[in-house]
C-alpha cells in the first residue's frame, strides 16, 4: 500500500513515500527559516516522481501531528487534509516526538527523551523507555532548569532533537548523551503509520486538528489610540 508521509512540525520540512514499511523516496530540508509553505508541495511532487508512482496511487496519508511549530503544523495539516479529500483516502496522525526515538531503540539506553526546541528555555518533550519505546511520561511543554529530569539520575539517558543543545548547556545530569542533529522526519512516520493503518486507526479528516500543545500567541498590533 502506497502511503504519503508529511512532517512539518519542526525546521525540517519532510516528505516520504512508502510501500507499506518500505521507504521508496524521501525529500527533506532543514531550514532556520521554516520553509514549509515554500517547499512542501514541491517536495511532494519530487517524492512521487522519485518513487516512480503517480498521485492517484496513494492509498493513505500520514502526518506528524506535533507538537512543534504552530505555523508548520497548520501548513502540514492543511496539505494532508487536502490530499485526503482529493484522493478519498484515510488520514493517519502520529505524535512527532514518538517518531524521533525510532532510530535509537535497543541501543543500551534506559531512557530516550526527544526535545523539540520552543521559545527561550522551553522545549516540547516526552519520556520513553529506551528498549520498548513505551511512553513513560506524557508529552508536555517544559521550561528547563538545573533540576529538570533529576528524578531520572542514575539511568542511561539519550536526549535527542534540536532542543538537546539548550538541555546540554543547563541540565545537571550525569550519564547522559545528547544528539541535537535529530529532527522529526517523514521517514520515521512509516512504522507507526503502518501499525495504525493495519488497525484502521484513522482520523476524522473534517475535524482533525494538529497537536498544538499550546495556544498560538501572536504579536498584537498597536491601536491608533496608542500611537
């Protein structure tokens, strides 16, 4: 079954095509300026061409549902829903943090903690078992300080994601490794998406919303009275 995978929750704009769990093509780019609006549909075209299929061959769409960039998530969700409506195929949504641990399971870590950079000293994070991948602590927005994750002291911990850099600078935890080069990627959606597909665990396309975790806070414009 051909699946289109879309991940736009971070600075990595990522699109993949798979046939079941077999990756056929991956197109992605990490940008400091969040280029999802410019790149996403081009990447979809390139991925379909690279997989040597046509758009009508797609039988499901999977999406990294967040948490992460508010704007990136909205762009990804709108695109995924558009493809689902147009192709009349189901929508599958996967927690973006959960997919980040996939490459590191079974590598002698007791705990894996994905960290997506948010504003200032804040990160989006969750805590997972390093072998089974089972979620130990629910997804949350966390402000890092020297006492963060101290309850896990003594365990072999891996922090992954672009939030790992600020974590390494402030956390006082021994026996921990940090990998800041890991971003949510469409290729990491494949395994979980196929599992959900087999269970027919689909989203309601009409009512689906990304996992924003926090409300969007824009910048208020000054009123003419205050000028």
